[in-house]
C-alpha cells in the first residue's frame, strides 16, 4: 500500500503540480463555454430562435451551480484523487451524448449534465489554495486560475474553428476526447492525502450553508462574484448573435476568435492574486468593478464599430476575472479546513448569477437587440461598483476612527 502522503502534505505546491492543476482546471471549465460562439449555428441546425438556443448556456450554468452545491463539498470528504477523475469521466459521457443529440430538447437536457459534471475545476482550485502557505496563497490561486481562464479563452476560439471546419457536433466530440484524457491524467497526478474527515453527506451540506450564514465576508464576496459573472454571461451569450448579423456577418471561426480577448483576464488573474497578498483587496474590487461598467459603454459603440467592441471585450474580461481572483484569494483564508465547502457556497451563487445574466441578456437581446443586452450588463456592473465603493469608504472611515485616539 502506498503511504497517504506526498505533495498534499508538504505545505507548498511544486511548480509542476501547479501547472497540472492549471491545465486540468482549464479543460474542465472549457466545457461551459464551447457553445457560446456557435449558438447561432446550433439555433439554425435545430430551427429554433436565439432565446431558446441561449438556454444551452443558461442550463449548463444552472447545472454547474447544482454540481457546485452537491458535488464540490465532497472534496472535503472523499479522496480527491478518486473524486476528480470520476466526475470528469461522467462529463465525458455527457459530452458524447451532446454530440449525438437529435433534438434541441436533448441538447438542453444534456447541457444541464455537462454543467454539473464540469465542477472539478472548483475542487482543484481550493485544493491548491489549501496546499499553499499563507504568503503565497494568492499567487498560487492566481496561477491556477490563469489556467482556468486560458481554458475559457481557448474554448471559444477552438469551438469556432472546429465548427467552421466540421460541425458543432464535432466540438462536443472533441471536448469529450480531451476531457476523458485529462481524467486519466488526473488519476495519476492528484496527490495522495491524509485521512479525510468523517462526516455524513447531509451534515456536510448543512455545514456548507452554515459557513455561508456565519461569514459576512463570504456572503459579500459571493455577491460580487455573482454580479460580475452575470455581466460576463449577458455579454458572451448574446455577442454571437450580434457578430453573425449586420453589419459584421461573421462565421463561427471569426466569432470564436473574439474569445482571445480573454487574454486580458488571464493576465489580470496573476496580478490580482499578488495585490491581494499585499492587502489591497478592497482597492482591486473597486478597480475591477469599474472596468466592467466601462466595458459596456465600449461594446455598445461596438454595435457598428469593431475597434470599440474589441476594446470592450478586453476590458470586460480583465474586470470580471480580476474580480474573481480577488474574491477567491480572500475567501480561501476564511476556513482552511473546509476549502471545498467555502468554494461550494461561493460558486453556487456565482453561477446562479451567471445563469441569471445569461437569461436576462438573451431575452433583452430578443426584445431590444444589442442595446438591451448592453443595458442589462452595465446596470448589473453598476450595482457591483456601488457596493464596492460603499464598502471601501466604510473601511476607510473605520481606519480613521481607530487612528484618531492614537494621535491624541
């Protein structure tokens, strides 16, 4: 029998393991975003409208939220060396069903399953955070999150390329092959762990809710995350319809290339983690929320002009992903013995926000076109910015009040 020890008990992640975690996170989360640039093609293939096709993204995000609530907490209970490959294997099967879906209804149903099975990124991120020391936690989270964000970035581009060369079904098939491969790899590289806590599953789920109810910081960070991802989903669920119509008339490949704008988000992930390590989380929250609001002004002008649209994509992804890394770097220090449950509580609200943003964006676009989708995104971003500014001002007033007696 192999000893239950290894990198998981070393207190510091090796660069090789950080890289493997980053790759696995990117592969897992990419399954949520392959459909975004090819929604028009899917709608045409099944003879349905934009609102119905948009539900492919909405239901995958709802499924992801369910997986976060019901599967991710198991990372604090079951050996993750077995849990991660098993769930990725389930995802592989769901993707194969999606590739063969005969009707839009079947694709919508399987989208729910694909989303639920793609949550392993949210088991690996807190695992990496728990294995890192306090001085480097933000940097490790930023590095692993960079892999996750690159997965999101490449998902759209690769999806558009494959759909233009073959069909949207091949996108799902290729994703199944990739996910199955990484499932086998993770069965070999995920470290052995010390004995897991003994807890019944219902107790585990209740403790997740208790963490959310007892931590104001966790609730606030979950709110920021939900609002940020709602803006992200409102944009990316509708931009394919903008780019496939007048004046652009782009195909799947060109639309997928717009996902390369996410490189700004991957870059911000590393910087955001380091800034949080320096105690600047309130400032970064205000900064990234402000970038989200500004981005929707740019993409609104992008309805007829390509340059502001591209600039808006860069700014939006930088704002949303920088805000996400800030949130995660903060919450993983709240309960070191329950990283998966912390993640579950946070990410359920995060993806429910994304599903709401996707649905709101789809219906706003169906009713008022690109202006409606941009208004939805800007309004949600403005709420996040207002809350962040209010929190920063309260913290500054509190610091001043504490400093006054010392001067006297």
